[in-house]
């Protein structure tokens, strides 16, 4: 008998899959919020997001730094105008959507 046919293993697998999708959704929401903050902060430099707690704890400083596009590497290697030199949250959005889709496909294939 294959181990994945045991009810306890299948129950844990379903829980793990739901927990994984939940954490990916949290990551997706945070990435979308970070992209929103970067866009607003670029358009209106006076905008102060709620995650700017103090002068030393400031998410907008991190999001507006030189490392906030292409992880600070793409612009250096390929140029600032290269199409891969995107804002980091864009990479996060694609990453989390891909993980969610792969997890859903995996869950469906296990049901067959």
C-alpha cells in the first residue's frame, strides 16, 4: 500500500496545501501593497505610508532605494533601461502567483 493512501497522511497533505496557499496569498498581498507604495511614493514624494514608523524604521526608504529595482543587480549588469529591471514587488507578484497555481495543480493531480 502506498503511503499517500493513509488517511492521516492525506489529511496532513491537504492541511499543508491550504496553509501553503494561505502564506502565498499573504506574500502576494504584501507584494501588491509594496508595488502600490512604490508607485504612490514616486508620484507624490510627500506621501507617508503607515509602515514608516520612524526615521530609522521606514519601508519607503527601502522601497525607493537603488536596490528596489531588479534587486540592485539587473540595472548594474544590463542597464537601468533594460526591460528586466522591474520593481522588486513585480517579481514577488509573479513568484507568488506561480506558486499558488502550481500548488493548485498539484492538489488537483493528487485527487485523480
